[in-house]
């Protein structure tokens, strides 16, 4: 028995007891010392090849009958060995499926509790269940998913909500998706036209092209898939000229498409980390604002240090000489009260720049005796977070692979919300509710990334707006998304931007000041609360405007 056959025999033995019979047959085929097979009947082994999102195709393997001793050609043995290896691979996949884990790249659908490969019948079932074929009964008005209207140049959606862009140009993956839908619909129309399934257009040689597309409806159902309904101009030869609008509408042909979801596929399994958790260096730029810094330290002690968080470092970059002594004194008091000494306090005698402060804070780590690379969290003094956020920061950032840009929950002006909401919130950290704040999806200032990745991308170097407020967060975010780094962007329920009075001086550049004013307007209150604040005086004759100190 040659070495390859022994390896195959060992592998078969380790698979499972039901494979023992197949092992004996394989050994018999490959051995030159066997005079004849134990059975003169052909052994037929039927298996099923697992096709990704395809049908189950039977694979039949037949062992040859009556081979003469020592007469099998070398090429025939190699062919049988290759065939046997294929069967083994297929059986391994079946064992994985029986164990509940699909091999990577193989889709598994649930069919009455039994896992079966994705097939045409599964896709047909998705089509039959979709709302394209027939309507559904919904429990309430919130269950239904609204459609979005689109053309080749514009996309109209309600996903963004009030106050956001009401019409957008399709870009990125959405543009590619809609273009593919239009292209597929054109193929359907032209194929059916060629077979005579559609009435012929006026010009016999005319085929449907993209310019015939009028508009479409689009929506993404998390269960059924993406649904498309597209309308195209279909100019028939009129019997008589007509300007009736009903006749024009009758000349539209509709194509309905469905991109059904495939069954879930196991792609990656990451084991728990066995090595020591990484240090998180929290970097905070600061200029003045002693009371805000004191509140930050109190929240840091209460929500992070008392929760047992270890391997935390704090770097504070302070701008200017004024209040520098008070900042140092505050840090010494904090160290004595909390026992926390893992901090750096840096001073820069220049005009405040958030970008410059964060850049200096990141670069300063090279003077630290602690490990070279470190996980950095770019933060602000008006941000509240806890230990759960820091754990999520560690999970979602990976060196040379992934960075985390959390979407922060931004607090409304509590002086407004306390007047007009039934959700009383007297704690330092706001509750997640539409009356207390909103997801700050236009802000990219909070970042969890590794220091080595930040520096390799150049950090904030190269930006035009490097002084004062705004612009630096989007500049850094674009560097990451234009690199090969994977960016995780998601709402985080454990980090908050606390409301504070925002000033937008005329000394800011025009773009910065506009962004500052827009941000100030969004942070004040919800649309309902602003309406009550503005119009309630008309109803009761009393003014409800905020005082200067409340703004």
C-alpha cells in the first residue's frame, strides 16, 4: 500500500463510523495484492454535492467490477484516488452541516427544522411570500416598510427623517444596485419582446434602452429581500393621435424584480482573545472650561474607574497659559481622590485647535515607557461614556484592519426638554429617547483606532482647517474610508454628547461658522419642542422664550 493510500485510510477512519465501509472499498481498489474484490456487484455510492445557492445535484460513484490482480494501470489508480478524495470532501461538508456549522461559502436554509442547501425552491418560496405577488395583513401602521422613489438621476427616500435631504443622487453601492435593477429589467423586456410576448413598438427594430426608463419604486425587506418595481415607456403605434393622459399612462410597461436574501452563511469565527486586553489612551484637547473639565473627571471616576476598568490612560492637551495652574491642581486632586495616576498633562502655548491637540496627544505616546502601539480614543470634554463603551471600543478596533467611529447620542438643551417632555431626566447621562436627544450621524469626532494606523494614515496632517472648531473630524474620517482599513460606523448606546452652550464667533471661517450654526440649531431641541417654544405664546399670550443664560 503506497503512502497516499495510507493517508486516505487514516483520514477516513477519523471521520466517522459510517465511513468504515467506504474505507475498506478504497483500500481494496488501491492494493495490488488483492486477487479479486469481495463482491462482483458494482457498489454505487450516491452523495449530494453542495452547491452554493444552487440545487442539490446527485453524484454517483461506481466502483469497477472484476479488476484483474495487479493489472490496474497507474493512471486508473490516480483517477480513483482523486475521485475518492472528492467524496471525502463532500462527506466532510455533510458532517459539518449535521453538526450545525456550514462550510464557508455554502448557504444553508432552514426547512422544517432540517438544514438543507439553498436551492431554486427556496428562491421560489421567497418570491411567493413577497408582497410583489400579493398584499399582506399588517398589525399596525408601523410594520409596513415604505418604498423609495428613484430615477436614473435622483433618489427620494423617507429614511433620513424630517429636516434631512429629501432628494439625493444615487451614489456608491446604492447607485450600483439601482443601475443593476434597471439593466436587469431591460434584459427582461428585450428578451420577451424578441419572443413576441410583448406588443411590438412602432419601430420594429427598436429595443428598450435606459432612456425608456421612467421611474421605479424600491424597498429593502429584511426577510424577503430587495423589491423593485420599474416603469418604462412603451410607445405603440397609435391608431389615431391622442392627447389623453390615460392613453399615455397605458403606454407604460412595468417590470417587477426581487433580489431575494440568501440563507445565512458562516463566514468567520473569532475565538475570545487569550492575550492581555489592550490599553486605551483617552485623548482630550482642552482650552479653558474648568467646570466642564471637572465634570468630565467626575464622570470618568464614576462610570469608568469605579466599574473596575483597568489598562486605561488619560492624555489631556491644554492650550494657553491662562488656567494652566488650575488644571494642574485639579489633576492632582483627582489623582489623590481616585488613586488614578495613568495620565499625561500636556500644555501648548498656542491658539486652540482640536486637530493639533489630538495629533500632539497621539504622538506624545512615543515618550511613554509603556508598550509601543496602543489603542487610542479621540474624545472631547463634553462627552460622557462608561466602561461598556470602552469594551466596545476594544472589540471594534483591530490593528491594521479596523477602526471604530461610533455614532454618538447627542443631548438636547435640558432647559427646553424639561419644559415640554414627560420624560424627566435629572441624571448626568441622558436617556435614549426622541425627546431628550438624537443620533449624531453627521459627526465623526469620536474615534477608536490604533496609534500605528492613525500615524500611518498621516493623522490630521494635511488638513486645511486646523484651527478652532469643526472640519477636522470629517477630514480624518475620509482618510480612513479611502484606505484599506475597514470602518465600523454604528450607533453606540453608551456614549453621549452632553449639551453645552455653543458660540459661533465671526472669527471662524465661513464654512466653519455655517457648520457651527447648523450644529447649534440641531442640538437645541426636537422639532416638536421648538414649535411649542416658538408658537405657544400665540396660544396663551405669554412668552416662553429662553433667557440668555438658558441658551
